[in-house]
């Protein structure tokens, strides 16, 4: 197995973290991975809010329904229509920001970190809470919050590959 496939299979949702901070350099590397993601028409309609202040993280932990985990850091992946390179491709922002989110998750594994993806968009109440916590302007939409930290739990690598959901050359055709 190649190293990249091994890294992908090791990527698991981590919901329990060690009580230690994530180094800023590692957060910067994760942000670099996010911005290396592909986007429709190379639009790059994303912005990121990195959070490592305990008081801000506590707001995520207590105010987000799916966020009570003890992560010491987070990255909020956001859509900003004003930073995109090609306005005609803005309609693909969910895919673009999701690709950036996945890059961050995979890079975290390579850095010895654990992550969990907290969905934000399209739930209006959750969008409002995240916007309030990180002070997003009205025109910026958070897609996801990625919790980041050193894992306090170990999960085995795995894939969810299932032949029954794979079709070849057209739907309903098996190999």
C-alpha cells in the first residue's frame, strides 16, 4: 500500500483529545493543505478561521450541539464570494470548501493529529452560532468546523469499500 493510501485509511473521526495544545506551525501546515485543494475553475472561494484560544474553543464545546468534544484547536472552513477568482464558478463553493476540508483532515493524520468534521452549512441555527463565535461578516458562510488535537483514542485504519455500491460503465453493472 502506498503511503498516501495508508494515510487516507488512517483518517478517522477523533472525538477525544489529549490535554495539550496544537503547535501553531502545525495549524499553519493544515491551512496550507486546505488551500492546496482543487476548486472549480480554480475559484478558491474559501477563507479559514484558525482557533486555538481556550475561551473560543469553550464556546464551540458548549454552544454547538455536535461539538462537546475536548479539542484544543479548530479550523472553520468558510465560503466568501468576495475572494473567489471566477464568479461564474461560485455555485460550486460547497464542493470547493469540502475539498479543502478533506485535505486538512488527511494532512492532520500525517502530522500525528486527530480531527473530526462538524457540519455547519446548511443548518441556519448552526451557521448563526459559528458566525457569532468567530465574528464572521454577514456575507461569509461557514461550511464546517474541524476540531483538531492529539488523539486520546486509537482507531484502526480502515476503508468502507463495499462492492455492492460499485457500478462499472453504468449503473447496475458489476465487474
